[in-house]
C-alpha cells in the first residue's frame, strides 16, 4: 500500500474490518494510539423472544482513522486484529472529508438514540394470545414493553395494545 504524499495535513481514512470485528479493530487501533472514530447506534433486537437494546456499528464492517501522511506509522494498521484493509483507490488511500466526520460526530440521535425494532406502518404477525397468527400493522410503542397495532376486525381497523414480545416481523 502506498501512502499519499500530496497533503501533509492529517486526514480521515476508511478502514474495512473483518466481518463482525469492527469493535475489536477499533479497540486494537485505539490501543496503538491511533485516532479512531467508530460511529455506533443503539437499536432494539429480538433475542430469545425478548426485545433487548444492543450497540451496533452505524456502518457495519467500517470505521474511520485519522492519519498524518508523514508522522503516522501506517504499517501496523493492516496487521491489526479485526482490520481487513485500508480502503484505497488503486494503491492510494482516499481521504474522507473532515466535514463528513464532524457531521457524523454531531448526530447524537444516531449514536445514542434507540432505534425501534419495529417501524410504524410495518406489517407484523401476532405470535401469542387471542389474536395469534393474525396480521397487523405496527403503529407505535407505548413505553419499552408495549406496542399499539392495527388489526382489521369486523370490517374496521381496531387499535390494540399488546406486549411487543407477542409480535414478529413478517
């Protein structure tokens, strides 16, 4: 991999990580004193029938690293655990604009907010209770454990409140 020499200022570059190892790569690069930005978000996932909040990368398999073209040691990056490669155009790593990184850093809702497992308007199936196996339309959540869905009953849409654990995506 050749290092670009056209701009002496530090710049952000993209690192492609091995599958599912972006957190490991970010930690190992940070331990080597590299300036790493790994945008994450909290999202809800269904695990063992329960909704849990998990931290996931905003860009799966990718993270950003700030490197100085002269002072930074580029060699250890490729052999760092979790790193697949530095993204390049030909043999030249392509910098990412500082404005893009700053925009990503200033989006607290993307990094700290909780993104629901279900989205309004999404078709869901009821998996438990008296409405088992009926299709419904997800409307909204009511707290962390309750959901409001629309079920077509008696030729009319009815709003029903139930546990989110009783729903599954179609």
